[in-house]
C-alpha cells in the first residue's frame, strides 16, 4: 500500500484521467472529491462489499435451484 500525505486542496493523480482531491479535513473525517470519467464506477467500500455479497448469494441461489441454469446464462446464444 502506498501512503501519501496530502493537505486540503491537494490532489493525487491516478493514471491519465483520475484525480482524487482532498476537499476538507475536519477532526477525524476527510472529504475527498474524485474526478473520473463516467465509465469508471466509484463506490464506497461498504456499498461495494454489500453488492458483491448480494451477487454471490443470488448466484448460489440460482445454482441451487437449477444446476444447469447458470451454464445457460453463461453461454451466449444458448
């Protein structure tokens, strides 16, 4: 993990088209702004983890209900 110290108003550049800016620091909270193309999904970690868990549960339920249902979904044109 790379650790970088930034003050309010300073930025970090990721690749060619993503900029993370420290907007405000207040006590133990840091507000950040993220400038990225609309094609780049950005999620808070707790939301991302919840979505992954729901997807895994749905896939497990579908596989339990019909073992070959998942195979039909994965094969285009089937």
